[in-house]
C-alpha cells in the first residue's frame, strides 16, 4: 500500500493561509507576549487543527504525515505553530485511550473550534524530565478526583478549555515500578473553581504563552479519567513518537525558512562590488545547513512512514527530532551570520525565529535525553540515569 507523505495540496493551502499572517503580525505578538488568537482561529476554521480527529467526530481523519506537513508549512512561512500544536500531539492519547463518552463529548467541539485542547500538564518544578518523580496527586473521593500539586511549563493553559493532566493516583511507595500509579485526566478547566486552579504566566525569551499551574483541592469528575487508573505513564509514552515527529516537522520548516532567507540575501547583498554569496565563507555555512536539513528531512520521512504503517518508530522519531532541531539551529546560525547586523533588526524576523528555534534543543525533549535513549535502547549500553 502506498502512503502519501508529501501532501502538496495541503502544503499549498496552508502556505496561502499563512500569507495572511506576515512577519509584522508575529512581531507585534512577540513584542506584546500575546497569543495568536486570529491565526489559531483561521487554522481551526480551515480544518487543519482537526486533521487527526476521525471524520465521524467532525475531523479530517488524516494521518500523521498530513499533520506534519501542516506544521512544517506554518514554520516555513515564518510563523510559529507552538500556539496550537499540542492539540495535535495530545490527540493520540484521547483517541487511543479515551472512553467512547469522552470522545463523543469533546472531539466534535474540538474539531469545530468550540473547544480548545491545548494544555498538557506533565512537567513539574522538582521533577523536570523525571516524570516518574512527579508529585501532583489525584485522590479519589466518591465520584470525583481531588487534585493537588503544581505543574510548570504548561504552555497555553490560559488559552485552553481542556487540559490533559498526568498525576499520581497511587503513592509511589505503594507501587512495584516507579512509573506505575500515574493516571491521565482530561480536565475541563471551564468548570474549575477559581480558588482551586491558579494559572500564572511565565515570561520567557520567546512568546510561548507558557505558564505554571497550581492545583489546590481541584475537584474533577471520575469520568475525567482517561483509560485505566495507574496506567497513565504508558499512555503518555505511546504519544511521544507523534510528538517527536510533529516537532521535527516544525524544525524542518524553520530550517527551510532560514535557508531560503539566507540564500536570497546572499545573492542580493553586494559588498566590495560583488554579491556576498559569491564568497565561499558565506556559501559554505548555508550549503552545510541545507545538507543537514535534507538529511533530517529524510529521517523524518522514514519515521512518518513507519508510524503510518502502524509500527513503533521510537528510534526514527527520536533521531528525526534531534537531527531536525540541530539542522534548524545550524540554519539559524548561518542566516544570522549571513545578514550580519541586519540579522539583529526586528523587522527582518530573523532574531525572533532565531530565539524560537533554539527551544527545540531543549524541549519538548532534550537532545541529551535522546542520545541517552539511543545509547540504551538502540546500542544496548547500560542505562545512564
């Protein structure tokens, strides 16, 4: 069976949509640390944020390759899909493990844009990437769970109706494995008691709408539980390949934007009577960035192909994310250096995209942890942490 991985029609349509949101739109948001509500609404109304939702629930029922194409084109056009990409990579958890009632209740409204599922509550101040050490608890009390704790780097919580939350439902000392006893809850924040749920913005070097969230005896119906109680860690892990693939696609889009911008400027900028692109000192970093981007793109295609075949591309998805993040950073460096002082000028958008693409060396998974995964699970070396 042949799989369509390029999706040229989708790419063209997304590029046309993004043309309505040029650089000055993103620059204004960046200055004000504001959320791109109009852009997210346009993506939603065009059906792109419902790409992975089955048609029976009002979505497009497309595969991960289509979602990757959408996000790549947003970034290639100079935008930033971080304002809404979580709706795509958290969707798998709900689709695979959510109850029929949860799907019927939420998916049609998410597909139409009436509801936003943009918040993903996992990371905590004291545990970081050690998810098994998280301290947020969800205690069963009659027909409810009562949640207490804190999450950090919970991006878009202030702009989301729903939050996918990972919390400990069985104390760590009562489970055989430290990853047991964690559960996923689909929290409807619209119903939350304001005294029990506090969201505080965190200003960062990029406009990422990120927050810290405090839970103080927040009650949520037991029906909020996604899947089986205590199995949440594996549910979250099962969605990681999709997350890696989609973030890699964004990095590829960034890399293409930087390379195209650098190449154009190198051809047009004349110094000492010749285009600066005639000099190998300018040519080589851009050409090297292009080579790295293409290699990462091929790994991304392989990860996407295996994912759509129903396989478990853990190695390929992690490598795609790492290589694409490194390629986008190399392209950012080459683009900034090519533009010289103009690269620091806000109006060129380079300094904004430069800051934005640096994130992917660190999040949503650090490059070092990917290397640890490869060392242990691919090369068979002893576990390092």
